[in-house]
């Protein structure tokens, strides 16, 4: 089957991401699914739903293996299953209703008490004024009503008097305003009971109870024996799973029967986990259910499944088989449902190839083709596109491109062409594609033209309320300097160049005479005005974005300047030629949450103000007062593997190179499908050639030769790594 692994990737140790999957967990799940013989693609779903929809529609999986938790709100776990239902994609695990119900601890308890299930007494509190002494049996534990992974549960969560409860509830509501649960604290032991629907046993898939054992050295000094947030996240190595739990056989049977009744009452599907508290008297109490349990290696579900003869891959296979049975998927195909349109596309690849090696000396700079791409980079992109099952057609952006485009049948175009001259050069190829009604990746001609003109881009983002340095244009160096420039240093750069062309050490000027000399040099060399800006002497960040109207903002990368001799450093052309001992890339940046949110907001607002689409990289500087300044936007960023800024940013976000190319391509494929739907609706015959035949799995029967060989050369394996400018940063 073609399986999509949907997940949220944990990138930090923050509580906000405590329920997300680590890279190790995602790798383990992906490896198991592939060992089971399935074709797998990973889908990190953080960010706008439109991005996830576009990627899923492009991939068109037979089944979604879902571990996505969602990011916010009381129905976050239910969001993606609801989305999958709307799109018509089969998926593993419970549906949106069951996930919304089980995330709400209060509502779950209300449902189960009517089924005769024993639970500790509780009060649900949304406002402190609602708290009463009625039905409270001390001690009690205060915990968030809509959180998992022991979030919000510490040794301080337990109260022994009404006054303590009021204090703890007030603090909890401050942090978790959706509501908290005040629950009777049962002294005893924690048990967990996993569930795998595909396991054939006397309890309808309910597995043997297991228990968590904590290193006594860690629990020394702890007053309450609870599996709190600290044990779950910071001291997880001190916790092991004992399987089976050391409890009487009769108690184990009672707990399994109770779990069986709960899973059925809550309509839990494929997998799940229930947490019980076994009192000192041996009486089991239901605490909570997790219908989207952790599948990290070492989780209790695996230890329990081993008692039934299932290893790690067996657990994953049982989840897949249970979902396949429910959705009537047989031999990788869903019975009774029309087949989704899948298969390879003919993808044109437009580019400019770099033939002049960039270099810089103390006397001169050679940067005429700095924005173009090396044969190695082109081959990497070509191979990444082909790896998604598409046929790649090389289209070098030469003067003959209009004729070639009009005579070549294409479905979509992956565009990285920079154009030849003028401030509209990056828009030349997209404009041709729009004329011919061929969907393509990246921003449209208007955005590409505006973004390349740094002064025009700054005017637009300023109107959107984003700070930019004060600036002006000079065409000759003789113009009057604006009064708003009250002090030096100032920085001078070409107004319509990328890849740091024209940005060198002497671009930072300390006097008006220096400035006018640099302006004259730029105007002469680049045949365009020079942009003069206030120099913002703080930290430098660059932010990658992926998507369309509401893009996903990737974690920022910081460019850290290492040369302490540089008084006012800039991310210069020289840095990109030889950067190893002069700068460091922190991806993701090591910044506090408040600054992270500032950068995200500024990046998203800039992206939308400029009308960017699919992909962009935006540069910022932060001054000594913590203010974020927009420097420039690159909607056509470099894509050299392991080298270009955007690629490093993606790697820091847990995204491999192939996945990055797939993310950029997915919205264009969605637009292609929309175009085809419009044509079909108007009964306009398609002139586009269909792709090669598919095998039984829906994959291309044979790889296209055009995806691996071209006039631009091979992969260039071995040898010294390219400089950043050779690779195109």
C-alpha cells in the first residue's frame, strides 16, 4: 500500500510539544512500515491545513498512518481525522468523535459512570468560583482537563485542604484556561492497559496490563507516587515498563474486562491505552483513556504486545491491518470506492545553469552567475522530483525556452530559473508559463518582480506594519543623502540582486565619502541604483516558509558571526564563498519563545504582504532593543543539498531534502488538478500527454530516463564540496 505517516515532529523540550513525536520515533515507525512492504511518505503536519491537504492530494495514499496530535484547542486530536474523512482518505485510529470525547476527561468520566465504570470522584472547574467543597475527598489532584502526556501534573498538583485546592486551581486555570479537573487522589499504583483491535483474544484486543516502575533513587523525597510530567519527559530513563504488571490474576482479568467495556463504549478503533489506578486495597479505578497513544519505542503497548508474541513490527502491522479491514482495503485497494487519480506527472524543470565560477579577491569580485545553479544542484533537484514518481523534462531557460515550452506537453513545471537581466528577470519564466496555462511552483510574476526590487518590497511590508531599516535609492552617488540618516554606519547594496551579490565588507560605510564611492561602484558594475540602508547591528535570522495563503513557518535559522574582529558584520558575498571559520548556522536558532513568535509573525506577515506562494526565505535583523527588522525576501531561494540556507532550515525542522522538494511541488500539483477539473467541467479536451503506466501499487512501472540524464551533467559525486556561491545559497 501507499501509506502516509502523518505526525507532529517534536523540535524542542517545551511543554507545548510534549505530545509530539521525536525524530527517533518517526524514524522507527517509518522503518517498520517500509519493512512490512509498504511504500511510505512522511507528512509533518504542523502548519496550515491547506499545506497538508495539498501534499496528501498530490501523494494520494491508500491509507494514512496517523499519529498527529494537533497543536491547540480542545478538539486538536480530532482535527486531522476529521480532515481525512472530508478528503475521503482511510486512516488508522479512532475517528474525530472518539478523539474529541476522550481528550475531554470530564466528558469521558460522565459517559463511563453511566456504564458502571468506577472512577475517582471529581469536579470540573472552568472558573474558580465554580469550585465547591461538595463531594471533595482529600487529598485531591488538580490537572488540566484537555491535556495528555502528564502535562500540568507535578508533585505540587496534589492538595490536602480546600485552601490549597483554591490556590492550585487558580494557578492551573491561569495556564490551562479551557478547564481543570479536581479529582480524588487514590493512593496506590499506576497500571496501563493497551489495546490492539487486530489481536484475537478473549478480550477483543485488550492486552495484558503493564505497570511503570520508577527507579527508587529518583522517587526518594517524593511524597506522592504519581507518574508526573517530570518523570515522563525529563527523567524518562528512570522509568521502565514491567510486563505483566505484578498484580493478582483475578485483578488482571477484572481490569481487562473493565478496559474491554470502556474501549467498546467509547468506540475506540485500532489502538488505544487506558490508565488505571490500583488502590492499596486492590480496587481498580479508571483514570483516563488515550485513543491516540504514544508509539515511541519502549512504550507500554510494545511490552504488553510481546506477551502475545508481537514484536515492534507486529504491533505496527496489527494497526495497519485493523484499519485496512475497517476501510475494506484489500490488496492495497479500497473496495466499493472509486479509485483516486494517482500516478506520475510530466514535470518540466526550468533553471539557469552556472558556468562561471564565482570568486572574490581583495581587488575584484566575479559574481555574474552567482544566482544560477551548479550541475550538482540541478541533478539533486532532478532526482528528488523523480523520486516522487514523476517524469522530469529539462528546460534550460535560454532564449529558445518559449518555443520549447509551447511544443512540449507538460503537466506542471518546477521552476528555479533566475532569468537574464532587469529587475523583472525572475518573473520571465513564470510569465511564459502563465501565458501557456501551465501550473508551476513558486510565486507569480508580480511577487517575483516586487521581491527582487528591495526598495519596493520594503515599501510594501512597511504598509503591512513590519519594521524595515530607513532607506533610499541613489542612481549616481551625487544625490542628496536623506535627513533621516542621522548617523553612520550605513550599508549600501544593489537594489535588485540576490545571493548577496554586491554585498561585501566595504558595503558597510562609515562616512558619506565612502558611501558615495560604493554607490558609484555598484551603479557602474550592476547597471542599477544602489540601496542605502540604516545598518542594524544585531543578530541576523533567516526564516523559511512553505505553503500558499497561510504558509507553514519553519523554525528560524540564525547566522552567527564568529570573527570578533568584524565590528559591524554582514552576511556578505565573501562569507558565502568561504564561510567555515567566519560564520556558524544555528538551525533551528537558539532563541526564547517570545522572540520565536516575533519572527514567525513578521515572516508570515511579510510572506502574505508580498503575495508569496509555495516557498520563500525571509531575512531579518534584530536591534539591541529586540526589534525585528525586515531586510529582504527571496521567493526563489537556493536549493543546494546540505548547503543553501533554506535546505539547512528544513533540516533543522526535521525535513529531508526529498521532502522539501515534495513540499514545494505539492501546491503546484494541486493547482494542476484544479485546472484539469475546470477543463473537464467545460469539456475542454486535454492536450497533455498522460504519464507512464502504473504498477499494482500505483507507482510508475519504470523510471524515466530523462530524470537521471541530461545535458547539464550527472550528480558529480565525490571531490571537494562547492563553495556556497558555487552551490547557490
